[in-house]
C-alpha cells in the first residue's frame, strides 16, 4: 500500500497537482531563439478560476521584477513605458495569454514570469526562460604545406555558445590527419572555434573540401571549397590568364586583316 508521501511524489512527477496546492500553468520551460528574431512566449491556466488580471514580468539581476505588460477585462491590453514597440500581445485572455518580444538581443535573455492574479487564491506564476544563440557562416581556408601530397585546411566558425566545427572530404582516397581545435572568446561574448587538419592523399582531380558548423539543435551551416590539383596544370588564376591571352590574340588577327 502506498504511503501519502509516495502518492504526493507520484502526483508531482506526472504533473498533476491535488486541489488546494496550486493551479497548473502550461508554458514552455525554455525557448531557443536566434539573435534578432521575434520570440513568442505563452502561458495558459489549466484550471478554471476567476482571473482578475494577467501580468508579464522579467526579473532583473538585482532581484527586482520589471512589469512588461498586463491584461484585464477592465483596462484591456497595456504595455508599460520602456517596452512599447518591444513587447506586443499576440493572444490576450484571462485563461491564456501570450506576448511577442521583437528582435531579441542579449539583454532580453533570461527568465520571464506570467502571473495569473486569481480571486480569492491570489497569484499563480509560470516561468519561461529565453536562451539566445548566434551562429555565423564558417570561413574555410586551404594552404599548401611543404609536402606536395599534403594540404593544410582550417575552418573557423563564430557563435554563442561555442559551435562545433568539423572538416570533411568526399573522396575516399583522401583523409584528414593531425586534427587540432582551438577556441577564442570574443569581447561580445561569442566564441570562435577553429579546426585545423592536414589533408593527405593522392590528388587525381579537383577536390571538394567542406566544413560544417553546428550549434545545439540549430540547423548546421556548411561551406565548400574546390581545390584544383596542380597535376592538371590548371587553376582558377591560370585559367583567367589563358582566357585573356586568347582574346588579345583574336583582336590582333582582326586588326591585321583590316
């Protein structure tokens, strides 16, 4: 037979709260967003109660709570000064209320509170924490080494938090060795991660080298560079020069004929 303490533990694990403890508020525990995006925060009171007002707050580092916006049937929607244009209501209601924070920046990161002021129980609070990420397109560089069969490849990606940077090459007769990874924390809080490796193998033709940058559950960003084998006697620069010489020769022939 289960004890009362065991029953109460089971209730909290399942997310069911016995009557008389607190109302259930459905909300997102964590919201992920990129810097500069619009963010949607929502709260819903799952029990039918008499709600007088819904208030959105953001705690500050000093422990104080700033009122962002509020809604009541008597006064309607109200966004406090200092947040107008930044915070807007998406769905305004006493049982379900949601706001939109426009173009979130670093100072917008943190936790937000939605308070359902009920009668006669008092305030019921839900919490949603906003976590920002930042990921820039990686930079891929290829440079020759002292060996004719080796090439040094490096790729750098900047993000917040630190991104994962990986190098890849589709050709089976090529491989990476001597991999090393370094990271540098920038003044704006972002982290630049650089992965360097030696590309070894036999270059028969043009080689495609890729780099992928990943961050949390964000879709990865990939960049590719085509490395042309010197054995082919052709590369982008020499190709441009050959084209210019051909045009100049044709021009001289036409001039002589005239």
